[in-house]
C-alpha cells in the first residue's frame, strides 16, 4: 500500500531517463529483440546493442504478444522503467507491501505461454540473494554476478532450471578509450554515499575524501541520488573543504567525467566475491581512466594490474600526493592496458554471447 503511494509520488517528483526502444543496431546482436524489466543502466547499455522494449505491469502483455521478443530479461531491478517496478521485485516489509506482488509472476507466465524464454539476472548478489530468490524461482534460466551463490541457487531453484555466473559488463558505445585528455587535475566520484548501510564502503570513501583534503586535491562528487527526496538524509555526502557536490550526470556522460579528471574513484560494495564488482570500475577502465579502488577478491582476480588498489590512510595519502602533480608514464601505460583488457573480455556483446549460448538462441 505504502509502496504504491511512493511509486505514484515518485512519478511526479523524479525525472526518469528515457531509453531508445526498438531501434535496430549494427553488429552481431543488432536484430535481437529483448523485452526488459531492468533498471536504467542495463536498459541503456542494451539499447545500444540490440532491439529492446521496456516492460511495465501495464504493458507487458502487449509487448509479449504483439512485439514478440526473442527473450525476456529481468534483472534484480529496484526501480524499472519510470519507477514502475519499485517495491515489486525485491522482498519488502509489510509496511511497504501488504500483499504478495503478482505482476512479475504473471509476466513470466505470459512469456512462457507464448514460448518465449525467460531469464533472470541477479546483478546484486550476494547481499541481495534473499531479496530476489522468490522471483528467480519463476524463470527458465537464472544468472548471478557472484559465483559463490551458485550452490545456493541450485539448492532452492527447481532442478531443471540452469544457473550460471554472468559478471557485470560495460557498453563500449558509451565508454571507450580515445586517448588521454585529462583536462582537470582533480579527483572524481560518480555514485552514492550510504549513511546507514554498507559500513565498509562508507569508511573507504571517507578515507578517500580525507586524503583529498590533506593533499589539497579537489574532488568532484556527482551524486547519483541528488534528485531523491532522501539525498539530504540517508544518502548525504560528508562536507569537506576540497569537495564539490554536483548533481548526477547521465549514464553515457560519465565517460566524459572519467576522461577529463586525472583520478577516478571506484568503490566495490561487495569485497568477498571473485566475480562481483561495480559497473563503474569497468567504465572507468574502459575510458582509460586512472582508477583508485578499494581491495576486493574480484579486483585481485581481474583488475589489479590496471588500477591503484589502496587499503589504508598512509598509502592513499602518498598516492594522492604523487598523482596531484600529474600521472607517470607507468600510470598511463597501466590505464591504456586496462582499457584494452576490458574491451577484450567484458563488453555487453560478450555477455549476450553467453546468454544466447545458454538459452540456445
């Protein structure tokens, strides 16, 4: 009940970005038709790769029966197009949702009856495994960003449902290396700050901001929650003398942020997984950005050679004391190698190849 009211209010308050729908693209997947229930970043990335239509509780029958997609892809969405799936996929308290949601299960059943394969991708494992497991059980195929969750899925999903690891990709149509153009001898961070949850993540960002302060290194924060009602409370960034707070930038435009700033900050909320990492880290590396990130098992496995991994105050202050005077040739070589590596292994085309191989499209 409360969730329904919040969704309605949000439709008036928030300016939800739009995605280009049903546009045929060049390339291997240019004609592939995918009906989506995803948050904006995923929808935006896929819209540059293939033909997409965003589904809502109101239009999914029309999309499935008239548009006839090749695939239905649902991710662990917290908002969905225009906020239409807010509080409808993840488990919620009874205060926000008094009754069990039905729209997503009706959508999946509609697709199955039409003979269209259904795929669920939990991009937020493992912290949000329990939040989405009930929804995941309804699908033909399940993917997770965290390979450590595979056994948990296999224990709870129907025996005939395949489950595989699908790690985070990026879209090179938006984020790509075009040479070095660091026009701002400053630090940037694009994302969120959490005051009540993810304490390890918050502590890392606090350490970064303090190091910027001590080194007189300006830091530009592009607040992803700037237009949310709670950005002054739960998502409020700390204030420091070197920090400049800005509103969020469009997903595609973050490439210009990473390319123009000398240093780009990444923080991984999940550090214990070997396959779970932030989309932001991929996008920084793809642009040839000089990435500074917290340690994680996934960073160790995939990206340690391409970014600066810092663990403590002194190490971070020393790094920023050096970088504020400009990058070394080693910094540039590392960044260019990182852009090459992610382009060869971590694009949306790579992930679509994997999905289509499993689904046999």
